[in-house]
């Protein structure tokens, strides 16, 4: 019984961590008033960059950092379009979701002789070492370092948003940018920075897949996790801690798919594989009308308007 519980917890944490980073990115961006539905594209670019960094240097930590940088660079396109040029934020995000996977596959073919799948690379370390817990039930608790980093990142984002002056400014820009502007807050600069931070976090989330779960990049590595992260933002009511809890729920759905698969229960594997996405749709249907987004979320700010 303990073995099964620890295995369920382990798989839940493993699959929820990429969602946590993506959802935190969504919270930061949307709290400032910029809708970022391009998280899927940013995570895909981050997934590739993480593997490429680990492949060429042999250091997964360098790959993890490069994933964040790649995600931030990709988010820069969204920031320029949505903040600088006041473009429709949804259209810009959709464009990134189309561009990200295509660009990632193109670069993968260049790096790995026309293949869309990378070789296996060095991955981030496991907290529970096999030697220390070998032969005990705790060996089933396969927790890598990104799980702890995701929890720490959630606490940091919460602290910055709710306990610092800059976080207050971010929330003010997302709720009432005109009022924030009259107080001397640079609305566009604040939103620009938040979008780039959002991309950095999303990039880290993508690398959590390729450097902690599957140890390689392929065209289905991210597989819609960016959209699930967006659902977690809504379900979590645009708060870091709420989004974290929602990611755990979605991660548990993935864990159940793994544990119930392989003929353990008489349900076709295709039906089980749908579970996380069906749960996402159910959550959106039930909670999208009850969750209240920041008032200026998705509204470009024109100086002088009220």
C-alpha cells in the first residue's frame, strides 16, 4: 500500500512540475494585464533549448538555464507585439503557439542530422538517491530537483507579488493601469518585464519535461502542457499558490493514467490518455465563469485613457 502511495505521489510531482513553472509564468504575465496564451510555444522552445544545452556541454544545469533564456527570448516577441505595438494579445499568443513547435522542429533537424528526436542527454539530479533508499519503499519516491525548485519558485512569486513594492505595482498595473500611471508607474515597462519573466518561467517548465521526465526532445515532448498550465492559472484564480494546487490536480490525473495503464484496468489506453485533457476542459467549464481575472487583463494600455 505504501509503495503505491509513494509511487502515486512521485508521478504526480513529476508531471505537475512543468505545469507549475508554466502556470507561474501565466500568473506573472496576466497579473500585469497581459494575456499570455503563448505559454505552449515558450515551453516547447525551452524544452529544445534545455536538451541542446545539456547535449553540447554535458551539463544539464546549463541546459536548464538556457531553456529559461530561450523562453524569455521567445516571450520578447510577445512583449513587443502586445505591449509596445498594442497588438491583440490573443492573436500574438496564438502566433507563438504556432511558431514555437515549428521552429523547435526546424532547429532539431539542423542539430541532429534531420531527425526530430534528440539523443538521450544528461538529466537533472534526483533528490532521493538510489543508493540511500535502495531496498526500501522510499525508493519509489522518485523526486528530482525540479520538484523542489517549482515549490520554491511558487513561494518566491507569491512573496514578490504580495509582499513587495514591485509586486504591488504589478497588481496595480493589471487592475487599473491608468491609476497606476498617475502615480508614476511605467505601465508598459512593468508589463514588458512581466511578459519576459513569464517566458523565462515557461522555458524552465519545458526543460523540466526534457531534462527530468524523458531525457530527450521530440515533437510531442510538451504535448499541450502549456494549455493545461493556462487552465491551472484560471482554476487557481490568478494566484501562485492557487495555480500550484491546480497543477497538482492535473499532475495527479497524469499519474492515474500511468498507474491505471498497461491493462491494470479494463479501459482502453486511448481513453485513459484523454483524462488530463478532459479534466482541463471540465475545469474550464466549471470555473472560468467563477474566477475573476485582473480587470485590465488583455486590455492594451493607451496613455491618457481612463
